[in-house]
């Protein structure tokens, strides 16, 4: 019987109730402190989780933009190389003369130009 009474007393102390049924103020304060600490932890954990997810999304967007910019850079570099070649060719008098004669149909004095239909293969 003594052990039952003792175990009943232990149960009441754990639940925070006194023998009279009133709530122990120390237990209530510990519970409130526990919930306050738990709530604070959850708030900070949520903030940190949001920051990590937001950073990963931003990083993915920046990486995607970087890939697009690299492709654009490669295209611009190729175009620049082609334009440099054209500039070199335009400085060559023979090439320039050929382009002007073919494209604009300029002729020398006494020269006759015949336009033939283009081959079907070209």
C-alpha cells in the first residue's frame, strides 16, 4: 500500500498537480519556459531553412544565366573572328575588285558582262 501511495505521489508531481488538485507553479513555469525555448528554436530553424532554400534557388538561376551568357559570348567571339577576316579581305585590292565587279556589276572600259543563270547544284 505504501508503494502505491508513493507511486501516486510521484505521478502527481510529474504531471504538476498537487494532492489537492492544484497545478504546481514551478512545473507550470518549466513548461512555459520549455515551450518558449522550443518556439524560439522553431522560428530560427524556419528562418535558416528558408534562407538555405532561397539561396539554392538563386544560385540555380544565376548558373542558368551564366550558361546563357557563355553561349552568347561564344557566338559573339565567332562573329568577331568572321568580321576580322572580312576586314583583312577588304584590305586586299584583288579581292575588293572582285567583290565590286560581282556584286555591283562594275566593268572596265571595253569589257562586256554576260549574266548566266546559276547552276541548279548551288
